[in-house]
C-alpha cells in the first residue's frame, strides 16, 4: 500500500497491528468477552466508544508508515507528538520515529513545486490561487538549487563531513522517516492536516493516509470520521 506524493515523495504502509475487531475486543475484555467476527451490532459499540471519548480501545490499532517528504512538511509532522499507547505508567506516550540521517547519507532529492501559490490576503499563514509569474518563480528555485547543489558537493569534495556540509541546504530537501502511531493519533493527524487550514503539501499526505485507513480498518475509520469528524 503505497502512494506517490509530490514530485519525489511517497507514503507507504509498512506494517499494521489490528483490524476492525481490535477496538471491539479491546473494549469487550471488560466483560471477559472476545469475538472472531465483526458484526453489525459492533458498529454501535464502536460509535458509542467514539462518541463518549472512550478512546483507549482505539489505541490498540497501530500502523507503521514509511514517509518520504520535504523537510518543511516533516517539521509540521514532528509537532504531532502524542500517539502510541505504551503502558499506563510510562511517562510519555509518543510516536515511534526513525529518520534517514544526513550525517550518513548525502542529501540528493529536493522538492520542486509544480505550481507557485499566491500569499493569502486574509490568512497570514495560508496561500490562495497561483501567482501569474510561474516561469520566473521556477527559474529562481532552479538557479538557487543548481548553485546550492554545486556548493554542497564542493564541500563534500573538500572532505567536509556530511553532518556539516548539509547546513547550507534548504527546507525543500527530502527526508525519509518511519512513523508508527496508534489509530487515534493517525486520525488526529488526518483531522488537523486534511483540512483547508493545513498547507497543501502536508494535506496530500493526510489525504493518502485517510484512504489507507479506510482500506485497512474500514468500519472503525468510517465510524470515527462520522462521529468525531474528518
Ligand atoms: C493549520 C495548522 C497550523 C499550525 N501552526 C502552527 C504554528 O504556527 N506554530 C506551531 O508551533 N505549531 C503550529 N501548528 C501545530 C499545532 O499547534 C500542533 O502542535 C500540531 O497540530 C499537533 O497537534 P496535536 O497537539 O493535536 O498532536 P499531538 O501532539 O499528537 O497530541 C494529540 C492530542 O493529545 C492531547 N494532548 C497533547 N499534549 C497534551 C498535553 N500536554 N496535555 C493534555 N493533552 C494533550 C491533545 O488532545 C492533542 O490533540 C499548527 C497546526 C495546524 C494544523
């Protein structure tokens, strides 16, 4: 399960723990019950749990993603820090993150947007429409990247360590991460990032993620989206 995003990025489901039955059985353990088949009446239970904020059963579903995204997208992603159930006494319940290291691997891929968006007039952090001078903006980026790539490679040729040479590289450099999070955390990410207020680039990842969740956990995801929101 993989989708290409932006010009060189992607999001892929590497692994998952659980199914639609996981939420139902995690809740029913309270009564010492376990089911082997998801039935119509289980939908009512899942809806009840979501509506009443009984969210811990949703944290037994875990998904591991492999993401390749520009650094400026990942900086927004890094802000999602709560997400994986560890144990009730564990002081932090954070996502599992691992990332490619620019100390080991030279940075090679950079994001070149297909279109340049216009600064929004009423929302300081947003964009709206496109600027008319597309070619000029493309040229500015192309020239900048040609220069920076040349200089970066010159530093490497001089024997400068990769960890230091990379300091001249911009935020459009692609990075790769493994991100493992609970169903609840993934849906929180989708609700915030598949939203008109979110930046277009991260929204593309959130939209793909939502499609994956609907495919992997169709009943749970559908009920969550209907009950808690997009
Ligand atoms: C459109 C948009 C614009 C943004 N702009 C900025 C910006 O300009 N600058 C900036 O720094 N960030 C910005 N953010 C990031 C934002 O502030 C959040 O850090 C980010 O969206 C992560 O959301 P979260 O806290 O729900 O996620 P998580 O950290 O994964 O938290 C998940 C949930 O856990 C609960 N939770 C987390 N921490 C606590 C806590 N300490 N106490 C109690 N409950 C907790 C909350 O219910 C939270 O929703 C922006 C986000 C969006 C979507």
